[in-house]
C-alpha cells in the first residue's frame, strides 16, 4: 500500500485541494456541461438549490437520513450506503487493468492510486468517524465490481492465504468489515462455478479477514426481509431491506416462495454469463424505495429457446421504486422496457467506466414511454464520455440526461417522504456540490 491508515486519513481529510489532472483536460474530466434547464418552468428536473448548497462541500449525513453514494472512479462500480441509524454498507468496489481498453473513461480524480484507495478516501470524507463498515457485498464476480487478481496495489506476500489488494480487498486495508455477502457463499458451486480467478481472489481476502479481523460471511437468502438491517439503533427507524435474487433464484413476491431459473430450465446451465447470477435488493425508508441489482442482465431461455425475460421478471417482483441503479451500467443488453415499465423509477443512477455505458436503447427505455413521450425521469450517470456526442444528438431523452459527471449522491430526508440528488466534484477530493436536483416527493409518501 502507498499509505498506512494514519497517513491515509490525514491525506483524506486535510487540505482537499484539486489534484493534477495530467493530460486530460478539466472540461473532459467534468463531462459535458449540459444539464436539465433551471430556467425552464416546464422542466420536471430543473436544477434546484433550496438550501444554497452548490459550491460548498457536501453537507454530509445526519441521523435519520438515508444516503446512497455512487462513487465515481472511472474504473468500476462502487456504492456506499449509510442507513438512517448510521449503519454502513459497501456494495461493490471495482478495479481492473483498463490501460488497453480504447473506450475507457478517464480515472477520477486521477490514476495515481488504485480505485480501492480512492473509494476508501471518499468514505473517510463522508463518514470520518468510522473505522469499520458494517456490511460489505459483492453483487457478482466481475472485476469491475469486486477487483481483479491481476490488477491492484500488489499481492499480500506473507499472508495466508495470499491475495491481490484490489477493489474490495484494498478497501479492507483501511477499514474493518462486519458481515460479508457474495453470490456464492457457502458452497460456491451454484448454479455453476464460473469466474474462478476473480472469485478466488475475493474468497482468499474473506478467509484472511475471518482469521484476523472478525469478518463474518453469511449466505444471502433470497426473499428474506431484513437479513440486512440497521445495527446501531435497531427498530428506531422505518427502514427495511428485501433480498430479491441471487444465482438466478428470484423471489416471487410471496413470503418464503422463490423460483430457481437454472433448476426450472436446466438448458441454461452451460450459459456462462456471470451477470445473470447477480444479487439484487430493494431498500425502503418510509415511503421511499431504492433498487440495486449489480449487473442483472443477460438472456435465460425456456426449453423451447424463448427468452424468459429474467430482467423483466425481476422488475415485476420489485415493483415501482423512486431510485433505480441501472442494471449492467445501462449497457445495451440490460434495462429493457419490461424492466423499466415495472420499476417506473423517477431517477436512474448509472455507474460509468466505458463509452458504452450510455446507449440509445437503454436511455430510451428509461426516459421515454411506449409512445416516445418523455417521462419525468432523471438519468444520472457518473460520467458522459465525449465519444457519445453522436449517440445523444437529436434524441428525445437527452433532456432527461445529466451530462456533468461526478459522484452521484441520493439523500433521503423527512423520514422517507422526500429525497434529493447531488452531483459532487470527482476531479478533486473536495466533495464540492456542483448540482442539486429536488427535493422530489417519494412515491409512497403519505399526503
């Protein structure tokens, strides 16, 4: 590691000056400037700043609020959640070697450190009071979500077992973890044992931390309500987490009832798409609902070769939400209309590390209804690649797209009745608020 914990915390909390951006211009790092129009009274997403927060450091979390942070590193998917009682959760942290990938985005704030350290530094700014993250979850075994055995800050020579400090494992150099979930535990053989290299690096990290640091692994139970729950002040807040799917096993919406797509349609057993194994959850805070499902996408077929619309089935079980993390970075094989019609989200957040994470087919699905009319949707990617200018040209959904990159933060307030969406600077470590949308009324808010 480049820093011990003391040096890391000192650097993360002191003098948060802008970093050197190297060969990439500031304008390129910030993304394009266009955003929903604050001067258009008919724009349902007009930029707002009722509390005069823009231009200032992010105000942070306070008890009773539910914060969802999509941390922009340009190298993978990373999110950090703070429950209303202060319980914390890291959901994915990606790292990989993108040096030869021509459609990559810039790294934020720069590439001088690995993404795991950058995520840890971000967490230290929004929760400087903690040294332990209560829950850690790996949605599925892809390096852009959990880290790579071949890219990171180095291997842990002398540890048993030895593993690469990458992604989640690198965050573990700076924070202790409480309970860990991944799609494979405890047997790692369902539905089939794909992604062994990426998976095994993470498992070695889990095993080492179990022996040395008090980490505990739990099996993720599909359909369970409140397996993941507030730990600091249990029962004080109206807050619940529902486990939706894992390994192709989907909750049906009835207590204790699931359907196993791989068992029911064994013709899919040879299908190697790791994304279909992703774990998905719904978080509820009062009348507010949030869905996240890793890279849930891909095609599962019935015995006659017909698409089972697995992603649409997930959406129908989830039902309407206020905020949705786009499946599979909104890549073209994900987020079909069957899914978006079911979840009908007001806000879609997209974790971006590729030019291909903005595509016409998925943006159309998120922002337009079946007639082509614009919905009251706000699409919030962490970055818009300059190479997407042609993709965006003359598209009806463009008015629903925030084109200014940054860390995206959803803050749920007033007991879940309302929420705001923030963009924080990702070109430096100041956490400066660049944009504020809302507050929006949650769909389940009582009038």
